[in-house]
């Protein structure tokens, strides 16, 4: 679903420049790339729980009590 946002002319010029430099196909792609760099969020969270112990039956039972 698309959304319209208001930005200043200066911001639009910066987005156009970033779009060209990043060889992006859209402003949305540029914004996503910038936000991923800014927030340091990986594209996927798969494997982020490395080193965690397996859930026991007791752990799963405790969740049912909530």
C-alpha cells in the first residue's frame, strides 16, 4: 500500500542524488537502505538467536499461564 508524505524541495533533491548514487529504482528503496544503515537492523532476523538454549517443556508451559 502506497502512502504520500510531504518533504521539502531540498530533501527531494537529496533523495534524487542518493537514488542515483545507490543505483536505486525508487525513493522507497533509497529510504529503506538509509534506514537499514541508520538502525543497524539486518534484512533478516534469522539466526539471531545463536547460542540460545532450547525451550524446555517447563518454559512452554509457563507461556500458557499468561
